[in-house]
């Protein structure tokens, strides 16, 4: 099989993806899952078809690579920075026994049936470099029926040397026939303190910013790291909060202008706008319902006084409803839609809720 066909993502460069080189020790959170996987590897009873599911950027891919290294490392322990041939080649993306399939980046962004068939043909063959073969399917929910059908029989009875790992952030979009044939591993958000500590070795941010990022990311290490690299992050936050404040003070007369300003600072990325808005609404709820924990729990800690003041003029029900309005918009993120309209719609809901 030609090497270029093994990764159909076009722009993806495996050698520059830090996730490929991770060991279990490098992963933020997910300790119970790793203990379980370790035990199963030691007892040689790791399920042949695993389904990793959880929010985007929570660590599924890093853990999948770490698991593969753990099973193939020639020194046995797959320690961080191990220089054995297996670990080095896995990190570079040139380990022949790891076959990866991912959705195309253009068009319908689906896992193509041709790619799936080709991957299956290769996956069932005996390992060449290592002890096993691995088939890693990224964005498994993007498998169309034909791709899934090409895959079902192997998934049901994989040859003894093959381990299949499916990754998805949309469990319920996955075809039930696929899901029922896998052992599921759920990824939960990482505790913010552990995540802030993990960021310490990986960013130059100070302690306050690390904590802010850990909470803002909702316990997703990949997102926290990405946010840490965004130099404009605090400016964007300030602008979003200023637009929200303007809307809060002047009401519907400011609706379009505030939505426009929020959309602009987020570069039209709804998810990014929602991070700041939902963090603020979450803080407001904490300030209202659990003020004694404000110092520990607030994301926007430097606005503690303003939050406490705003919380006084708002009922607990209103705070819950405003947070809910922001959170439910996450389902819209990533879809083709008019972002400004979505934000106007959200502000309308927030405005209505604030009157309760
Ligand atoms: Zn190694």
C-alpha cells in the first residue's frame, strides 16, 4: 500500500503532532481509564475493538497513541521520550503496523468507503514491524453506511493480532451496528486543578492564567493548550464581556451591536464566542448560588466584585436559565449557520431569562 494513502487528510503532518509522542505519564487526567487499560494489557485481555468517546480535545487521541506505544515499545514501559525504534517510528507516523483512517477535510468530510476498504485490507494482515496491528479510526461517527458495512465483519471477528480503536466526540451519531460491537471507554473532563498543573510544564502562562484556561476549557487539555497559545485570548475575553455588559445595561437597543462585536472578536467562530459567554454565565450562577466558593470556583476571578454585584440583581432560576441558553448553543457550533444571527438569538434568550 502506498504510504500516502495511509493518511488521507492532506494537510496533516504526523511528525509535528505532539499527541503522537505521548506516554501514559504525559496524559492529563483519565487515571482510572489508564489503570484499567494497563491491567488489561498486562493480563493480555485488552478488547480488540475499543471505542473512545468524549468531548473534542479531551485526550482521546493522545491516549490512543499512548496505548499503542505501551503495547509496542521495545523497552516495555513506553516511558516519556523513549528512543526505541517502535516509539520513535510511532511518533513520526511511520510505524507500518499502525493504520489510520480519518474523514476528508473537504467536501462532505466523511470517512470514504474506499479509504476504509483499503485500511481493512491492510489491517487484517500480519504485523510487519511489531507484535500487533492497529487500526485507528478518527471521527468514527463520520463513517457512512457503506464504510461501516465494509468494516462490520472485521469489527465482529478481528484477527487475533488486530486491535481496532475508534474515536468519536459524537457517540450518538455513531451507527448502532458499530457501537454494539465495541467496548466503550468514556472520557470525562479533567479536574481543573490537575489540568492547571499539567499546563505548568507545557506553557509559559502564570498560575492565574493556567487556572483560567483549565476552567474555561471545560476540562479539555487539548483546548486549554490551544487557548494558551492564543496571544489575543485576554483581549477577546475583555471585548466579549464588554459587549455582554453593554447589552445587560441597555437592553434590546444594543442587541445587534453586541452580537456583532462578539461575533467579530471570535472571528465568526461560535464555539469560541460561547466559551467566554458560558464561562461568564457560569460565574454568575456561582456568585448567586454559592458565593462562599467564589474565590475557588470563578473563572473570571478578577471580576469577582462585578459578578457579586450582578448576582444580587438576578435570581438563581434566571442564572441557571442564562447559563443553559449559552450551553445549548454548543450544539450549533461547527455547523453552517449565520453566527451573528445565532448570537442575537442567544442574547434574546439571555435578556428574557434575566427578567425572571
Ligand atoms: Zn519505547
